[in-house]
């Protein structure tokens, strides 16, 4: 998996090493967090769908977007420290009440920023 912007790409891996590459410098922990909520209409429709059961497409889309935001923030943090890769990436997620019945979805991506080079 790789996340990139206009700047140099950052290789993001869930494994602890990168086959065909050598870690030449360990920088340390990096993270990125995304937070999103659905609008009032989306929350209402999601609540109606929950009564009848079934797939929650709106929530699935929101979680995917939040995860993508977290990955982009992770890559940006690693890049800002001079890394070109993140190893051992993991996700953590949760939901919290922002008040007035508004649920917020939070996803944090974290791992170890490193500099790798091709063998």
C-alpha cells in the first residue's frame, strides 16, 4: 500500500521489513488521524436502516474516507521527518459523541518511519 501527494511518495507497509530493500535509518513512531461525521440526514437514514438491519453503505463510505485521511496524514508526518517508508503500520479506530446525537468516527494509522534503499 502506498500513500502519496505531490511530494515524494511514502511506502506504507503492514509488515516489519521490506523485501528487496534495506532499512538504513530508523526515525521512530509516526501517526496520522482522520475524523469524520455524517450529516444529520445521513444519521437519520442510517438510524432507519439500522431498525431493519442490513448493510450500512453510508457508514462504510465514511469509514473508508476516514481511513484514507489517516493514511495521508501518516505519510505526511513520515515525509516531514525525512522518511521514505513506514513499517509495521496498524489502524486504531473508535467513535465518540460530539453532542446533539452527532457521532464522530475516528481512525488513527501508526507505524515506524524509516529510510529504506534498494539492495
